[in-house]
C-alpha cells in the first residue's frame, strides 16, 4: 500500500494521477485454454469486476509516494532483482513453509517478535498491521524476544500467522474488488484500535507509536 497501487482496466480509461507505468496486454484466454495455466487466479473466474477473457487490458502502476520500484527482466536473462533473491524469506502463506521449516528459520532470527514478523528475510509479506494481528492471535506481546519463546509458543506463532493471513485474504477478496485502492481494516482485532475494548478479553487496547509506527496490543491477554 505504501509503495503504490495497481489498476486493471480497459485501454482508454481515465489515467490516475502519478501513474508511473502502464503495461498493455492482449486477450488472456479462459483458464485451461492453450498457454493459460489451469489454476491461474482461479478465484477470479467469472468476476464481474474483471474485463472479459477476450478483452484487451492495461495494468497501471500508480505511485503517489514515489517509493516503489518496477523491474523489467527479459525472459531467459539472469539479472538480480532486489528483494527477490536469497535475501528474502519464503512467503508467509507459502505451503512449503511447514511448521518444521518455521522452527528451523526462526532459530536464525533473533530480536523482538514484532520486528521478527516484519523481517522479510525471515518470512516475506507481513507488514505492520498484520504483525499486530498475528501476535494478538498468538497471545504474545510484541516486545517479547524470540529467545524467550517456549517451543509451544513458537508453534502457536506459526499457527496464528497462517490462520490470520488466511482469514484476511478471504475477507479482502470478498470486500475489496473492484476498488482495489480501498484499504479495509475494520475487521482487524487490535491494530490501530487503541483505547477500544479487546474483542477477546475486554481490556482496553494499548497503542504506542515508536518511530511514528503504530503498535497495538492487549495487556490483558497477551503476555
């Protein structure tokens, strides 16, 4: 979100301000057609907010903060891309990130739990808001250190990571299209809800802003 938005439209649609890149595509073909993977974005099949399979489309990248970067790499050309090499961990929802792999990886990354979850070298894809949500689900304080975790807490952190992200993806897929610039956060349990009652125990949610970054947690049921 901080590094921009993507827009998928038919050619000729009004161009948003500060659009940095426009990519034009021909007809994509129906899923399963020659050259189209059978599992390509299956959840979008028949979506009324997408152009028809035979339509021409544009993907636009809008970058109001000018913080994003776009890399174009020709097919068959080996070229390093920052953030896509060995310095980035597996996606947090990658099926290959099993509990055993999680246990092995977490041993190599010390520090406080919130910073650990946001460390893209540990696992990729968790930001500020969802690190709060995962820690609340796991009943762990954000300032606990990895070294302080008991084995069962390491496992609970893994389970909470997977369940929190799965739930969020389901909610966002149902509520966000077709306005992808919309940021839906009202279903979160604690993040950015300082002073409100915790949905689990009723304690008022604590919110601090170290370095201007919001951290929200419950003193009543996170330890």
